[in-house]
């Protein structure tokens, strides 16, 4: 039996709101999801598992109708899905009473239940969130029934506010596969349990490749692999400064590095190293280059501490340098304190 495990689609999300690319990201999230559904239908994948947070917030009725149409179009592929903490089933939720097509199976309660898919001889266990937060470990005692067929647990959670999960206990419970959602970073614990991660990165901290899990379950066991699919990634870009680099050179260097790394990606830029004390890097200007979502300047002004100490051994500056050198700390921390302190005292600016 061949399956696709996805999670945390977050339809309707607008990542990096206010940035020039944010509206396009909203469209890309939807396009990637529907592209994967179409490909699964073409490849005649047996089962699609969606481990919660299909929507970024409780869905509108028209959004459910659109999804229902898309899911019906890939029949006979079977789909099992649940509501997560973002699209939870509240008292007025449009999930309540919604009629899904025959190939779609939806968990509509906050208590663990099972769905049997006869065509695949497969049992899927799961629940949906009816609240934004669930503090109880609802999956930890989950066990497969003593019935023939394949047994899969669909679970959304893993932190203290969203169904804590003792992963080793769940892994040893006897399921053929545990399809996890809620954590956006993909993580494979074994061939029988994994977080698929989000299909597309949703937040600037969602760095690295994003995609889904493709798996096969046979009488010999389960085999899975992670498949990247996202249009772009959030990446961390570290630029190492030196004492000869001007602000303009730093801006040009950032432009070059973005071209090398890929202009489609979105960057968290970190400036490191040493700079001339008279040079100030304009983080606001750097933030306007390409798809830069954040800039953090960790550069230190460079000083010849030995020369400055010799010239100021009899005054407050010399006393400051001597005191810092006698403080117990690692060399990196010492240089940070000395650099910022000397810049403030010796140059008269912070």
C-alpha cells in the first residue's frame, strides 16, 4: 500500500505579511498543495494522510467546498484528514456537519477513534482538535486493534500545549506507521514514525527544505522517504565582514551571495566578523535587497587593545581593559565586551 503523508499546509496563511513577496507566498502555499494532490492522483497513490492544520485558521464554507472538489477529483485515492490547533473545530466551525466525498475520511471529534478503509484493508486512528490547546497526552495510550490489515496512527501535536507525545511509547505501540503533524520541520524517527513538516515554509524560522513523506507498507514492513516540494526555502545567510569592508561593499556582497544561493529563496541575514569602527552597516538598506526577511548585525568594531591600553594605562580606559582581561570568560565574550566598551568610551559613541 503506497501512501503520502503531509501536514501543516496552512491554506490562507500570508507569510511575511507586508513584504513584497507575501501575497505570492499565499498563492504558492495553495498551488503546492493542489499540485501534490494532482500528482498523487496521477500516480494512483493508495492513501493520503493529512496530519492537521490544513487551514491556517478555521475554514470558510467555500474553502471546504473547494477542497472537497479537489479531493474528490483524485478518487479512488483515499484521503484521511484531521483538524489541528489552527483550524480546530470550534462551536461554529464549518467542519461540523460538512459532507465529504466518498474517498475522504475526516476525524470530527476530540476523542481517539478509528476508520477502516476496506479497499486498502487499512485502519487509521486519529482525532481532531476541538480547542486551540490540548494539554492531555491523548495519543500515549493508543494501541492498534487486534484485527488483520495495516494500522496507521494520524497524530497532530508534540509540545506541552498541543497534545504532548511520548514518542518512544507511541513508536513501540505496534502501528505500521505513525504520521505526525504540528512540528513544521520534517523529522524521521524511523521508517514507522515521522513528522512530515509543512509543505511550504510558513515562518522565517522554518528554515531548510520542506515537503512530504512518501511511504510503502507491505508484509515486509514500512519504508519511507522525505520528498522536498516547496517553491522556496527560508535560508540563513552568514556574511563575514573584515576591517576593510565598507557599507556599500557589504550591500554588493549580499546581492552576489543571493544570486549564488538562489534568488527565489528568502533569507535571514547575519553579519559577523570585525569592521572598521568608523563604518556602520545599514541593516535597513540590506533588508531591501532581494527576499531578505531579517538582518542581524553581530559585527564587532576592531581595535588594537594592546596599543590602546598602553596609551591609556593611567586612566579609566586602561582600567576598563585591565578589568575585563581579568574577568573569567571565553575569548569571544571578552572581545565583545572590549569592542563595545572601547567604542563607547574611546570613540565617545554607542
